[in-house]
C-alpha cells in the first residue's frame, strides 16, 4: 500500500521520492502543497473505486504519508464492504 | 418568517423584501447583524458541521469581544490582524473588530510567518488573533489573542452591549493584501461605506435573503469570504462554513445535505467540485438557485456541466479586483455563450476601456485596459501613496482604478476578459505577481539572477510558474536539490515554481539587460520534449532533465 501511495505522490510531484524520506518529512516538506495533496486524494479515490464522503464529513489536510496510507486503507475497506 | 411579520421590522437597503418594509440606512459594519438579530435571533447564522452560532449568539459574542478589545485599549482606526484559519469564530472576531471601530486585517498564517517583519512594521497592529500555533510567529510584543478567547466568552452572561457608532462612515473597515510587483504586498483599504455599497449593488444579482443557505469555502484572507459569509448573514441567510480540503465528493455531499441555495466558488474550486462527474450527476442539488464563479477564466466544459445539471438555476460569472470591493461586473451565463464574458458593471459602478495612448475606446470588439470607477472603489493602498497614485486615473473628474486587465466589449455590450497587461496572474484563485516570485528567488544568496514566467500545461490547461535560475557555480543534481529545499523555506507555497531551470547562461537583450522573456520563451520550448520532468539543467544551449 505504501508503494501505491509513493507512486501517486511521485506522479503528482513529477519527481522521484526517496523511500528513506517518507517517514522523516511531512507532505509539505516533500514539496506537496494543498492542491497537490488534493490530487493525491482524488487518485486514491479513483484507485479504491470509493469516495471520501463515505467516510468523512469534512476533509482535513493529511500531513504525512502515514495519514494517506490510513485514508487509503479506510477507503479500500469501504469498497470491500460494499 | 412570513412577509407580514417581516413588515414590522426595518430592513437594510440590500435585502430584498416587500416594498412596504421600512428601509434603514446602515452606514457602519458594526451594525451589520442588526437586521437578522432583531428578526431571526434564534436562527442558525453560521455552522461548520461541528459548531454553530445563532444570530443572537453572534451579536452578543461579538459585542462581548468588542468590549474586551476596548478594554485592551483598541480604539478607532487601530489595525487588528487575524491570522485567518477557516473557523466560524473569525466571523465573531471581524464583527467585534468593527464594533470596536478598529480595522480588520485578515492575513494567511503562512504568508505572515514569511513576512512578519513587514506586516508588523507596516501595519503597527495593536492586536493579533490566531491559533496557539501562530503565537511563536509574532516578532514584536504586540498583544496576542488566541481563538480560544471566544470559547471563554461563553462563560459571560448573555448581555448585549449595544453598538454605538462614533467614527465616520469613510473609515477603513478592512485591509486585504495583494501581491506587489516589488515583492512587497499592497494592503487594499476598503471603507465601511464602500463595503455597504457593495452589499447593495451585488445583492441585486446574488439575491440572498432570510430563506437562503450559503456555502463558504473561501479562506478569510480572500475578500470573496466577505461575499460568501458576511453578505449572506447580513440578510438573515444561514451559511455553512467549510474549512476542509475541497474534495469534490465531500462538498457535493454537503451541498445536498445542507440544502445549499447559493454556491460561490472561484473557478479553481468549481473545477475541483465538478471533477467527480459521477457524484455530480447523482447529487440532488435541486435547492441550488445560483452558482457563482470567477477570479479566473472558467473552463466552459465545467460551466456546461452546471448549466446541464441545474437548468432551473442561474450560473453567474463574476469579476472584480480587490481594489473595487470584491465584485464589480457580472454575467449570467447562457448555454449559447461560446466565450464567457465577465459581463456588465453592477449598479453604481462605471467602466471604460483605454487604449495604449490613454484614450477611451468606444468601439466594440476592440481591446483595451479595463478601468473601473464608482461607489465601490478602494480608499487606496495602506501607507503606499506611490502605488495608489499609479493605479488611479482621473477621467472627467471621476477616479477610476486601472485594473491591468485587457478586455473588449462584445456585440451584447458585455465585457470579455482577454488577459493581463502586466506581470500579474491568477493561479488557483490567487493574484500573484511574477515580480514577487523573483523577489523571493533573489533572496537566495547563490542565485545571481532569475527569469519568471507562466506557461499553460497542455494536458490540464492549468497555469504553471516556470523559472530559470542563474548561478555562477557549477550545477549538479545534489546542488539543485539543496537549492530547491532552501527555496521552500523562503517562498510561500502558492508562489513556488512548478518548473525550474538551473542555468549558468544568461541571455542579454539589446539594452544590455538580461532578457527574461526570451529566457523563459526558449526554456518553455525546450521542456516540451520532457513532459514528465520538472527540474532541468541548462547549459550551452542544451537542456538536461535533472529529475
């Protein structure tokens, strides 16, 4: 799952991400501004074939790769349940 | 509330109501809640999904806070900075500031932290509001109030301290900062009278009333937040304050669940909301009466989806520089519009097009710079007479604002936006100046010069900030990554370049100066072959992707 998230981040950033960096830096420190984070979330929705409104009433900006993985897991589970 | 009951009360001039209702002339924003407070005290005024406030609570809490501000020594004309998170409580704060006759200055926290010395020396604020996290960003010993102060107010008895207006209607109500060409932000000063004029003029189009449900998504440091929050609540509308990321599926859910009637979203946000086509198709948005967009040219595909989805509703394109109080031209979009105009001037706004020689253009379909005058025009830029004089022009003894926007008038006498005259651009709803980006880039000690431009992404049609950075030192991957990391500490994220070229070569123009436009043009042409890369090395006319 981590690999999928990194691939999405790399696609949005347009550059490679060092695996050793992902738990050291926040998404902003990795160069992702809020619009880029939004693109990542939209791609997660697409990949999990689910939508964020099924889980969240409001979307706080995720700060770390761990946050994104957690969102991915929740959406993925939601899809399986459906 | 039926119209019979409503007749017993006085109604502000901008609220649509029965003709027999008594009209009151509100002249100061300290009085902005009088109408809903008297008529609908227990109705929800603002709600963010977790916290909500009735009109009675808003009125009382803002009065209590105002009293507290006065006790702190805040007096007429003092600047109060609000490091503006999207909290419901900011509405209470802004009204309390006005009740104290001080000036509301919302500033984005990140911008503030990068320029705290400028804001504190230029504005000399008497007080700063922010969350606890922001406290450390303040340089001087100015008084800091946490947003938590509002929670503490709940412990007071519910006593309404009546607002007694003392200062002039010409006093400044708020200062909102825009990007400046020299890298120094310009503080646009809007007076109480001008904002009230705006309420009157724009609500003829928006048509907010006590039955409306608004949706506020604009950050409070954007003037659009006044349009989507303060204007509706002044009419008795309920406003849903959305503070999260603009995820299409979530927003569409809220629009449906909260039965929103009025959606105001700058084109970037509207595009995002529209991106989930399936969700948009499935959503029941029958309550939506009006969708207003603007700030940038909106993609006609996006507009067409809304026209198709909401055949009963009005879809409106709005235009307005901060300097002319939020919005001054609008156009109700028709499905037959092949090019979407910015439309015609609101009531009491006047527009002209000027050619390069300063002559007024009378002919249709002839391009010129758009000038706007009338009763929404700003007072000027804060402490910046030079910049104020540059943008004001007198025509027939009336003052006009030079927008820098190139427009033409079409066959229907609607104005159509074409582009910018100078180096200002709108990206993601923000007005940015290329000069400001250059200013930040040159703060880096190793960058000897920089060229800055904007290019359109051919796939997404989004605007990208493109820069060529010039160095005397040798460029390597490690070097470029280090520079980028250092620049992230200097440049606000919304000004950070999307595509960067590292160069040892300069291109000189005929005058001997570095020809920035030519450097950007050549760089833009070369990067087409590398659509996946964002960072490049440029040497001896060769280009090499670094990432």
